C-alpha cells in the first residue's frame, strides 16, 4: 500500500510540476480519430524528441507519427468525466526499439488520484506493458473503463524514455 501511495504522490507531483511546459501540437491532435471525452493531449516541450509525419500513401491525407525519443517523451491530458458512462480507449502503435507506456487514471478534485491503470500492462515502479514489446507491424491496444461515483476527471499519459515508436491512432469512444 505504501508503494502505491508513493507512486501516486510521484505521479501527482510530476503532473503539476510539468503542466506549464506542456503544449498542444497538431500532429498529435490529428491522430486522435475519436475523442468522446474531448481530452486535449499536450506534449512536454522540455523533453528531447523528434516527431515526423509520415503519409500512409501518396494518394491519401492519412498519416501516422514516427516519434524518436532521445531523452524522455510525455503526452498528457486531463478532462472531466461523468460516473457510470463506459468508454473504450484504444491506441494503434508500432514499437521499433522504445519503451512507450500508456497510463490512465481517475481523479477526485485537482490533487487526489483515486485509481491508476497501465494500458495492456500492470502498475508498478516502473509500470510494465505489452506496448513496450517490439512489434514489426501495427498493434491495437485497447481497454474499457468507467468512472465511479466520486471521480470527476480522467487523465491519459503516454511516456517513453528513449527509442523509436510510431502512433497511428488514438481513440476514446463512449460505449452505449
């Protein structure tokens, strides 16, 4: 229990200390194909990374992102959420040699993290996820979630320490 509290405290401090250095960029916004929570994802500008748009083919406007991380890469967004609505979070990615991990959490008020999850993985210090495995092709990772009574916001975080990975699509869709 103590480890969980320490991890929650660390995540809270990390979130609030880095909010001022986070900015929205169009490349990330454009890979979000469905966003029923209207979450705004922002990138930490203090990290050392390069994002490249790659067209799927010459006859299409569809593209995916190649993300080269030299020293940390963080995308984060937080938004209000209503209890008892069900959602599906899915992310399509390809991992060349990086360690991307996607985490999501539920909050009560500004500073109280209630529940934390790792997409396709397990919480821990550090968290582990199948998204960190090497894949030669696109893989879709997805999970269903629902806010509970007393939880008023949802936060999504993608973190990577180094390496190259690709993002094709991010979806958050309400399930009825």
